[in-house]
C-alpha cells in the first residue's frame, strides 16, 4: 500500500484554469506538507498542517490554497494557473511537528500551457 | 531559519569509484539532518538521518554520512558506487523542535557503467 498517495500524477492544463491536487496518507501521521520542486530540482516547502491546522505558510501566492478536511488528507487547490506554476508538487507527512522523518508522496507533475 | 548548501551541482563517476557529496547547513541551534535520494522520475526516498548520538550514520544501499558539528557539515559517502546510484541527492535540515525542512539545491550523480 502506498503510504502517501497523490492524484493526479500528471496534469496538463491551460493558463487561467483552476486545478486541485489531492493527497492522502495512511501512516496515521498528524502532520502533512506540500512542497514544490521547480525545473532546476529545487525543493521548497509551501505549507504544513498539523491536526488540520496550518502551521507553516511560506511566501506563496494566495492563488494556492491548501485544505485539510482531516488529518489524513491535505489537498492543494490552485486558482488562475500561470506558466510559472509548472513544477512537481510533492505531498508529505510526518508524525508530530519536530524531530521525525518526513515521508514523501510520488509527486504530481503539473504543466501549465 | 535554517538553510542548506550543497557544493556539487553535478558529479560524474565511474562504477566502483568512491563518492563524497558535500552538505553544509546554516543554523545556530540543534538540528536534525537528512539525506534523500530521488531516482529519475520518482519521489524522494530517505537514505539516512541524524538526530543525535553517533555522528557517523549508516543508511540504506551502503551509504553513510558523518555529522561534524564544528564544520556544520553532513557529507554523504559511499565507498563504491554502482550505475543504479544514478540519481539526484538532497541534503535537508530541520531544527530539533520543528519539521520546517529546508533542502539543499541537490546534487545530480551520474555513474557511468
């Protein structure tokens, strides 16, 4: 069973559209994250939720809105997609907010055309 | 906030050569240190981690890393690389009391058969 699963894995969409990426973890963790990996492979944290509460919110355009309906899910909604949003988005999870390993999903490849 | 620098952008080795990838972090407090590997088209997988104790950490697939506190370093080593080690390697750091993980820019390793 996949520990951290994301859907869709690949997404090609036009500029201006609104899209969502879903993430679910079955590890029983209470903390989830979204990371963005750009074309140069640079990984940067976007958001982190602990027990459905936002605890890390990096400087990200407000077109990006995470939603955590429960501890096992953290979805990422993106409004008015721009070319620069093209990247790989990784969901991740951990137990607690400190001192534990972060487990990553397989990534969602978003291409905006 | 903490930051991470990886010295080598792209390393090319022949099979059986020894590997050392540099990683330095910037943070004044106690840290947790990680190395992740990303095989082509795949998600990040944890190679090894250091939280406390023996500064020489052994991970999967024959990798090890040494935490040198005085140098703020956590270099990754492998005595004899294989073609299958071709991947992107990321060093990452969190402070001991939160999981705001910061990644280095990554080092691409190419192993020639």
